[in-house]
């Protein structure tokens, strides 16, 4: 496909109603008219009542206008007020315009006044109603993974549905999360923090707050150097509740996220890897830089998941695995036996989102085939119904990025998962997914499943 065709493809990915990836920025009037919002019926009743009152008033005025004569100086005043200087057919127009303006302003201000005692909404009223009524009826989506890939996915998904459960890895042992894990003995919360920030209603302001890191040489805050504020918030909430899971649950509530973010396991996990030379490595931060990974596993090996994770997977309409670091973000969650078995038993559509670029060390030199081979080796066949991969390689690579675009070198075997290729990369960063494009592509796949199953290879079209 020529370069000239790409803008058309991108526009095709973005067009359509809200379920095609539009956000709530601008043009809010159309959201009042969305099916399921629950305001049109009452608005119609109000309009019917206003119309009845207006008709009653019109009959009275018509009778007065025809039968009562006002002589003397007031005759000119009545002449102007009744618009007799206009043709008869145009006299209703000024009153119509004034009535519409007054009615609209009155209803809006009345609604705001009535809602004022219940607290200031987190955004424009229509956005709050749209989220609570329309997005609450969206598909139930479970997203499994971690790292920046999962948070990018969630940032796009929350514009399509509020029924999101992010199942986040707890194997991180580096940075602020690693320090708190070692000092407090709780599961790492770095990826959980990223996902909460992505799903927050007040994002990106909430993102800036939760991602803020205290300077390493902070003289006024000894001991806080290098820690992200969001990590400290979740750690404090866990200490207040005396339980890590409850701390994360309350963090979801306090920060008003759309959906929920839950840890894949209630205890911290340790990631291990065997390399091609037979040596073994331990710890997520070390394995992320390793070359020639052959196998990874987690300890404790008999760790269970949480009731929230298993319940969300069982009730899901759509399970999305990835994007994110293959060995250090995605597999640690899927290697938990209860999570893997729950995904395998689920009747939901299960989609694996392949990364758009390789990662130095961890997946260096991997194409789509190598990604799928590693996934199948660790979790077994049959866990994925459809694969989503990027097919646009024109994005601008980051200046300091050493990864390469993931090659589309996989051929669907008989009985294997379907393959869908779309333009889902960020045009300004070849190592990142575009949140809106990725979410729109996934919603397309979910809709396509109802029309055609099994889903065979579907290439991008304009």
C-alpha cells in the first residue's frame, strides 16, 4: 500500500461513533443524544409540558389580541409589543428564539444547582452522565500485563467502556517499587500505579501526581528520594487497611478510576529465567536486560490469584493479553496457574496484542513468530483466539531507541489463532502503541467476532 493511502486508513480507524474511539473532547452535544444516557425521555416530557403551557398561553393572547382594544397613548406600545409591524407569519420567530435560549439556560442552571449539594462533578455534566450510563453498558474487558504497554491500552479502552479490569503483574523488583518491596515486604506497585493513573478520570493531571518522583538528593525529605508519589500512596493505603489487596482496592475508589486495577497475585512474585547458555538469572529487572532467554518461571510456584481476578476473567466478554514486555510484564501473570487456567476456561474472546517493537536484550531480534512461539511455549496452545499486530512501519523511531519494528513473519497454522493487522503504532514513536488506535482496533475485533468465527487473517483496509 502506498504512502498516500495511509492518511485514508488512519481516518478510517478514527471515524464513527464513540465505540470507534472518539473521546469526550469537544462536540459534547451529541453525547446527550446517545442511546442509553437516560435523559432524552425526561427532556421530551419537559418539552411536551412546555408546549402545552405555551399553547394555553397562545389561546389566551389570541383572544386578548382580537377582542381588547387599547386606545390612546398605549396603542403604540401595544403595537410594538405585539410585533404588528412584522408580517403576521414572522411574529412568532423572535419569541421562539427567546424561548429556546431561556429554556436551555434555565434547564442547565437548574441541573447544576440541584447537583451542587452532591459535590462538584469531575468534569462537564454530560461527560459524567456519559461515563456512568453509556460506558457502564460497555463490554466487560480484562487486560492482562504490565509496564507502559498496559497503561497505554487502558488509556484508550476507558473511552469505550467502564467495565475494565486490569490484571497487573507483581514481579517488579527494581526502582521505587523494588525498594518498597524490600523494606515493607509488600507486592510491588509500580505497574499498578501506572494503570491507576491511566484509568483515572482526571488524567493527565492524576498521572502527573502519581508519577511524580522525589529527587534523589531531596534534603527536605530524607528517605523519599527516588520514590514515586503513587507508590507511597498505595503503600500507605495498604498499611491503613493492613492488607495489600484492600489497599489497592481502596486506591481505585479514592482515585475514581474507570473500572478496577487488581494485582495478579496477593503476594510479591520473583521472576526467574534460564538462558540459552544454560545459566539462570533471577529478578525482573535483571532478566529484562538479558539476551537469549529460553524459559521463565515465577516463585512461589504454587501461588494463587485473587478472587477479583478470577471473577473478572470468568465474567469477561473480551480478554486482552498485552501489550508489554513479553517475559517480564505479560508472562509473570499468565504463569500463575489459576490465572492461566481461568483464561483457558473462559468463553470470552481472547486476544494477544503483540508489541510494535523489540526490546533490547529481552526480545532482541524477535519477529511476530518468535513472540507467539515464546508465549505458546510457556502457557500452552489454545489460549489465544486472535492476534493483533501492527502493520505500519512508517512511525518515527525515538532518538535513543535501539529496538526494531516487530516483523510480520508469522503464518497462521491450521486451527491456530486468527491474525488481524492494523495501524496501531504511535506515529511519533515507533516503540509505542497509539492508545486510541489500539483501543479502536480491539473494539473492531470484538465486533467482528460476532459476524465471523473463527476469525481468519484480516489486513488493514482503507
